[in-house]
């Protein structure tokens, strides 16, 4: 299970790499700009997050220096391809729990009305 920041990073990498056969070349600035502002994230934390995701086998990371500018070369692994499916499944589970809670509340309300009308 990955946290919210790691999900944002993986989504940004996946969007760039999925169309190109699972590999992409991204500058750190481009990667940071793809992360939504709603995610609390410091620029200095990016290498640590990338290292932890690489350790968890989401992708292979190679740092390259192209014309004096740092680039990250990502090659997605099986876990990297599955991260979008995992995010969708988590959303689906949350929506299911909310719907189940609302349905339970409505059922309790209906039973309460029925019992009140029977015993009144």
C-alpha cells in the first residue's frame, strides 16, 4: 500500500510512460509540476520517494545528465502498471462503503418509521 504522495508521483510517471511502452525520460521539474498542489510535498523529498518506490519494484530508475540537466529515466515494472488499477480499486471501495452507510441509514430510518406507526 502506497501513500497519497507516492500515488501522485506514480500517476504522473504512469501517464508519461504508459504511452511509450513503459519507459520515459522526465526532468525533476516536469515531475514536480505534474503533482497536484493538494498533495503536501517538498521538492527535496522527491529523491527519497523515488528511491522507496524503486525499492518496492514499481519501476527501474536511472539518473542521467543530459546537457548539464538532470533527467530521470523510468522503466515501469509490473507493480508500476498495476498502480492505476490499485488506485481505482481503492476509490471503488470507498464509494461502496459510503453507499453502504447511506443505505443502512435509510433502512434504519424506514424501520423506525414503520415501528413508530405500528406502536403508536
